[in-house]
C-alpha cells in the first residue's frame, strides 16, 4: 500500500525563496502549495490539510506572527518559521505563540528538508498515543512505571529531572523556549525563573549524555531554549 504524499504550504513573498523551497520539497516527493500573503496562507492552510507549513515573518499584509496566532486557534499543524530575522526576540516570540521550529535565512535545502522531516516524525510519534516507552542512546524511559534506565541499570533522577526529561522526550525535534519549559515542568508561578532551566538541564545532561560537554540529545538553542533529539 503506497504512503500518502505529504503536503506542505510555503508562505513567502519572495518568489526566488518560494521556488527554492518548492524545489527542495518536491525533490523529496512533497506536494507543495504556495502563498505570498497571510490571508492567502490561511486560506491554503484551511483547505489543503497540510502536514507542515513554512512561513516567513515579513509578509505584505501582516507578519508570520499574525499567521501563527490565527492558525493556532484551530490547527496544530507543524509550523517552521523561515526568516531573515535572526534577533532572539523574534525567534522567542514566534516559538512562544506556537511555531515548532525556526530556520534562519540563508539556509541550505538539505537543512530545510531535514527540519521538515523531523517535524513529520514528531507528528507521527504524537499520533501514537499509546506509546509510553522511549529509547535514545543507551537510555530507556518508561513513562508508565516512571522508570529510567541507562545500560539496563536503574538511573536515579530527582522529581524535577524526571519531569524535565518526560517533557523533553514527549516534545522532540522542536525548539522549546525557556518559558515553555518552565510552564510545562515547573508551572505558571515560575515562568520568570529562567535559571531553573539552565541548572536542571545541566544536571540532567550529566546523567543521560555520554559527553555532557558535547550533548547529542539535549541541544542548546542559544538565547532561546533547548531542542531534544532522539
């Protein structure tokens, strides 16, 4: 039985960039639809049932932020921001209101495709709601029994470290801002205590990474947050 063709929507007002993204995705057997404005992008997203959306921040009739804020009221489709704006505040705002990833221009077609594929894998994993056992590297996590093992040996995590690890592995391949991590792990009363994330991420890395100084799974997104990779 053949697999369904994944659908991507590209919302970008620069024709050359749209063409580059289209060619990269079509080479990977995606069906690609284009829009040059926020309003057209919302129409395409509402009618095409996309598997992923790529959106620029600067558009003629608004911003990518406007698009993300609107679509997040009715869709959880993966969204990747593709923008020349590299200021951390732009990234943080886009991610906090619902973008899943942020790719800065200029970019290589290979990196763009890899980011898109990562979002599709995450979505596929999320659709398997019965999954409670996760494995990465030499670590096994059972969310039902709350048991974490390293090389089949029981790994002791503090309650905060366990909640942090659980949140990371159930939100893979996306950039999680400090605020999102604080809300998800510590709750709304601690959203301003960014140092909590840095401290506990450091202790968690020492327990789950082969080399905490060069982590393979808990990746720092400088000034923004972290990304978990299986």
